[in-house]
């Protein structure tokens, strides 16, 4: 399922990626509409984190409050990222992977929360979302030097992919992987949890207007210069082009697509979102965008829809109160749920092809 990996490169090889969403261009000082007599500060920062570029934009009347809040938010997000990064040999997740099939590992509260969230998504999606896709080794999605594992290798490791191999002891707060060789990769579930922790930190420091963009997954609070935050949704097949935009003052805009990391071979697109049932890239929608106030409604589900397909995704959105979505089919047709209307969705192109 997932190969948008948390901290998807070793530290010495990480690069910043272009966010899927367009942030407003922020200056350090401007006048807030309706507050012409008061200074209204804008502060923004962007730092490499979780294998991508995490941008934070905040607004308020005091520069020191904004800068302090942003620094504390990055500190908290970095702490959680280090805990859950399976590329870091000293992380708790790496310890779980090393001890697969042998013994349980005591884990921090935050990691246990992420693992229970992953289980809920896995159960609801019939295993379309599965953190044990970390067992599917051998793929490299660098277009200049791609690699595909042999069919024999995939057949050998595929039985290791099963979310039920992850044994959670809530009372003892321990985790064990039942099968030797099974590995977990939390990139598809931990990133939003970490961004949410960053937003909570901003609020704890008195910031009421903010946006955090984690490589295209966006959470917002309040307004931007007295108006809703406007978030662009990139076109899956046209670099530098927006498919549309939504406006909101609270909540999440989360996108998964087959264009983030991919290569072409013999006319076929191989991308980073792997189907846990086959061990190969999904062949369903080009892109899924979900919008909701609650992170629990979107976290992991855009990836599950990429695996299960457009019809399943439409049904999921229809039967989930508070969840809205946009799906670009395998053929490039754009579908939007009725709930997207309230976000002033603007579709710039009728087709994504």
C-alpha cells in the first residue's frame, strides 16, 4: 500500500520536495483587514522533516509569540518523527522491527496511539491500508536509478504483509510482530499524527491562525488575513498546474497520488503506493484528496482508496459523516462528493488526463 515513507531517505540523503499544495506568499508584517490600527504579524518557516518539506505559516499580533510557537511546534514534530522513523536504527519502530517474531517492545504512548489508529484503518479497509508493507523490500522509485524486486522475492515476502501480525498490548503498552521478517512502516499514518501534534503545540502557545503543510498534507486553523485559507490541489499529470482549490478555516486537506515518486518502464507507471495484497503498485485512481475537520477521518484513508479503488472510495465518503473528497480515476475523470461544495471547490480542468 504505502511507500510514501516516513523519513523516506536516510538522514544524509534527504531532500526537500515541492509541496502538493500552494502556500500563500507570506511577509513578516502586514495590516489585517478590519484592524487597520493594529499591527498584524505573519511568520513562516520551512524545514526538512519526515523526508519532505514541512512548512508552517502563522499569524497574530505578536512576533515573539509566533516565532516561539513555531519553534516549539518543530521541536515536537521532530521528537515524534525520530521516534517513528524506521530508517533511524535508534528509533522505537526500528527496535520493533529488529525483534520481530522474538519479543515485545515497550513503546511510548504516542506510538501506541498511532498503532491503534493504523489497526482501525486496516480493519475498516479490509487490509487495503497496512503498515506491514514495510516488509516489501527491493523497490526503488528513483527515476534515474529505479529498481523492481524479482517476482520470486515478492512472492517470498508477501506473506509477511498482514496487519494482524502486529500484536498490541494496550495495558502493558507493548508491541510485537508475530512473524520474523515482518517490518512496519508508519509513513502512511504517522505523518498526519505528527502534523496534528504540531498544530496542537501552536494552539498551546496562543496561536489561533495557522497552516502546516507536510509535503502536501495540510492542516489549517483560523484565517489568513481575515479570509479562509485557500489550498491548491495539484494536477496529477501536469506539473505546476492546479486541478482545483478549496477554502476552509479549520481541518485537513490530504492527498495521495501515483505521481509523488514513480518511474516509467515499458510504458508502465511504477509508483510508491504498493498494494499489500499483490506487493506491486496500485492500479486504481491517479489521485485521492480528502477533506475533513477531524484527522481521524482522513488519516490513512486516501491510501486505502488508492488500493481499493474509486467505487469503494465513493462509498466510504458517502457513509462517513464529516468526510468529503475528490477522486481522479485511472482514466483521469474527476469525481467530487457533494460535501466538497461547502469548501468553494474550484475545478480548473474537467479531466486530469
